[in-house]
C-alpha cells in the first residue's frame, strides 16, 4: 500500500516562548536554544529520506527549516503561519488581562463565537491550515514531506484527524522543535505515528 508521510515540526524556541507571549503573526527570531534545537533536528533527520520541505514564512519556522534541512530546497507558504492573535500579539496572559480582559475571557470561553479585534477567527484559521495541508499532500503523494510550522497549525491537524472537540485542542501539547509523524493513504484514515516527539532534545 502506497502512503504519503507527513512530518510536522514545530519551530525552535524564541524569547517570546520564554516570556510566554502570544505571537502568532509576530516575527521574532530563534534564540540560542532554538538554534541548538534546530541543529538537533538536523542530526535526527539527516539519515531519513525527506523528499520535500515546506515552511511557514515567519523567521522562527524558516530558520528552523534552514538549519534542520541543510542543502535542501525549502518551499515557503504563508498559510502555514500561526493564528493571528490581533490585539493580543506580543502580550503575555497578564498583560492581556489588564488591557483586554473582557474580550479575552469571552474568547477563551467561546473561541469560535468571538473574534479577536484585528485578528483571525479560529474557523478561518482551521480552514486555512487544512487547505494548505491538503495541497501539500496532493502535491507529494507517495513521498515523505517535512512541514516546519507552529504549534497551532499542528494542533489543528491532529485535532481534525482525532475528531476531537476544540476544548481538547487547547489541551494538546506541542514543545519547541517537536516532531509529529502522520501517514496518509487512499484506502484508510490517516495514521498518527508520533505526537510531540522531543527525544532528539534529551
């Protein structure tokens, strides 16, 4: 049976991760730990045959891809970006609670019903991610493709395959530089091989 293997990779660490800021469309670079994590990804994946590589256009993802997949062509796709958090961008939970408490509480309670000002709805985010994923799979049938993206898009994909509610979406964990491996075939449902694997960092 022919299968298409997708390796979904979260980018390496940034200072915004350490500071626990919301930073969907914001564009901080990898920090020193993030660069090291990307190098560990390279060591982990260099013996595997990766046919194609796609990356979000944001620095943290693209730089992770450039380090982890040296000498390979990287196709950049803006639709692989994280959720646009609008007025929450660049703020910590505490800062959001001070500046936008009412909107934030409503969004956490009803994420599909409440739109973050200047941001992106979760419905549109899900449509965007699943559309680009479908395109990538259709373009690379029977091959192994690496996709370097963000925690949110990876959770969207896993959540969709597992048919989980969005309450469970929030509970999913994706560490910096984590690997997720999914096999797709024409005859069966997608098979998740690995979720949030960071053994290469230990």
